[in-house]
C-alpha cells in the first residue's frame, strides 16, 4: 500500500483578495466563502503572525471604529495579539487596545485579557515602552475623550462612570488622571483643555464639600 503525503501549501492570499472583491460588490455569501477559505489556508501560527503584522500596519486596515470581520479577528488576528500580549510585547498590547471594539462584545475573547479596557491596555503599553510616540498619541486620545465626557454636564455636575455624578474621591481620581495626561502630552497640545477640566473639577469639589458641610454629613 502506497502512503499518500498531504502537503499543505500555506496561506493563499488570493482567497483574501477575492473576499475583498466580493465584499466590495456586496455579494455576502461569496465574500464569506472566500474568507473562510483564506482562514483555513494558514499552515502555521507563524504565517498568521506575519500576515497580521502586515495587515495591521498597512493602509489596507482602514475599517471604521477598527472593526475587523469577526471570523478573521477571532481565528487569526486576536490569537496573534494575545500571544504577544502574554509575552508582554508592546506592539501586541498596543494593537489589542486599538482593536478593542472587536472583543468588547465577545465575552470569551475579552475574558482572555481579564476584561481590560483599551485604556488599561494602553497604560500597560506605556509602562512597557514609555518613549513610544504612538502610544502617547493613542493614550492621550482616550484620556481626552474620557475627560470630555466627565465635564459634558458641567456646570450641573462632573460625571464619573456611566451616569453618576462624581464623588469627592472620584474627583480626586480625575485630577490624578489630568496630571498623568499632562505627562503623556509631551508637546503640550492639550494644555489649555486640561487646565479647563482641572478648574471645573476643583470648583465641583468645593461645591460638594460645601453641600456636605451644610447638610451636616
């Protein structure tokens, strides 16, 4: 009896090109079929790593809100980033943060990184590589968005969390985050905004303390 050796050729990029082609035309079934064939064509984890690095670092990756097709993210991109994250590789931690919208609603993926937010991941990346300007930029963007949320109901109040007004302790946390943002903002582009937020939070702290004193709490 003659044994037959099956040789897996490795990743077939043509399947991915066809996926993009049919996706652009709006042919969902054909697009999905070619994507599944592309994913199945990877012969090794090393191939997934090489493709993921190239994919995320080229203009081809331009999806709104950094959303990647679910199957592609779950079976190729996320495993690569998770592996790097577990090895504490700054690049992988950064791209996990950048693709956070892909795992926020997928519990079994999010669980593998202890349900961390993009901000927590970016802070980790900052500690791993504090001189990385890309990390500075992404981290500052997230900080500014959060601070904008905190003050968007002002002068009614300062927000912290989903809907609740900030307590004095939470206001102190916001002040600490402002100071951290100043450190990250090496070019001082956000100095005026950070001063504004700090002024409003400090005013709100005075208001809370006055209310607490007057109510005898």
